[in-house]
C-alpha cells in the first residue's frame, strides 16, 4: 500500500505541466506591458503583435502598454537620462526609472525581450547577462504575477552584410537565447523561442535586424501559437482588422509621447526649471489615450 501511494505521488508530480506547456489565460480588464529593446519599441509603429492579441481576446478589455527602448539591455542602461545631475546618467538610474514605471503601471503580465544587444559581448558577457536578467526578473516579479520571456531573433542574410559577420553574430545570439531559455526554465517562467523559426526564412526584416510589418505579424502568430491563444475572431488581413491595427498604432503613438516626450530635458531633466509649463504637458496626453482606447474597444465589440 505504501509503495502504491508513493508511485501515485510521483506520477502526479511528473505529470504536472510547466508554464510553457499551458495556454496563457487572460482575465477581464488585465494590463499587459511589453518591455525590451528595439524589438518592442519598433512594434509601436506596426501594431501587429497587439492586434493579434486583441483579435484573440476581443471581449477581455485588455490594456496594452509598450515601454520598449531601442538599445536597451537587462540593466536598463539605455533608460538613463541624466536626471540625477550627470551628463549621461548613471548606470543605476535607468534601472531605478524602470522600477518606478513598472510600479506605476501595475501590470498583470509582462512580455520581456532582451539578449540581442547584450550578445555583442559574446562569451565575455554571458554571465553578466544571466545575472542582469535574473535581477530584472526578480524586480519585475515583485510588481507583476506573470512574466513571459521572448527570445531575440536572428540576423537575416543579405542587405549587403558579409555572410561571415552574420554567421558570427547568430552564433553569439544563439548562446544568449539559450541563456534566456535556461533562466526561464529555472525560474518557471514562460519562454517563447522566436530565434529558431525566424532562422528558417530570410524575408521578415527591413535591414537584417529589425522586423518589418510582415515580420511582426509572423512574431504575433508565433507568440499566439506558443501560448495557445484562441483562434482569431476575424482574419488578420481583413479590413476590420486593419482598422483595429490603425487605431492601436494611434494609441501607442500617443502613449509613446506620454512617457517619452522629445523635450525630456525640459520636462524631467536638468533644464526643467527653465520651462515649468512643459512638466504639465505629458499628463495632458492621457485623456487622448483613454479616448483612443475607447475607440479600439468599440471596434472590437462590433466583431
């Protein structure tokens, strides 16, 4: 009898599925944040990934906030903006600002895409990347219950880039993708591998590095497949889907200017004492964001 109980207990343990094997569930009125480097920042201009999400869950009233930053890494160095008095900002300033922003956003899910920029350090930077990624996830986990790691994509052939350089870059990139997957496995986070499927074709970027509209649509499809999303309620290339995508792009553009005003130095930085009225302007964009989200919701309700 004791042996039978032990066998049953072991069986129940081994039959448990990892987060990566379960469909991602969205509750009503959740907030999703996209965090990372240019992979997510450039997505603002296309709206493809968010459109796929919205057409998969049209009745969930999900709010999306994209805080991707080109050139960023797991230490948030690109987000330093010299607000502490230094010319270029301290290394820790960016991480502190990111922590503050995540605290304010109160997300229910965060999609995290890093590893491309860090991979330029090749083998010498692997442990720093691992350490930084774990530190980032620890911070994010204090403010969000569900974290999803998205791998870097490979460089594409062509665009006048020497083949040996592309081969070298992708060899380094693959190592960082593997570290990302390893960290996800150990931390029991979901992991989405975009590197492998994007390695099979060379038609999804504008310059060998940054995704095109077609590339982002492919990324959206792969994410939806990995997380076992429901079938889209309408075709992604339909007129109605295009209307929703355009509304999403407009909303994302408004939010971009809300959180990253071009005159940052006068709003938040060293020269904010010169134009105090500028400090009020970002918040004035908020009603327009809300209005645009109502427009998106209205379009989804009509499907």
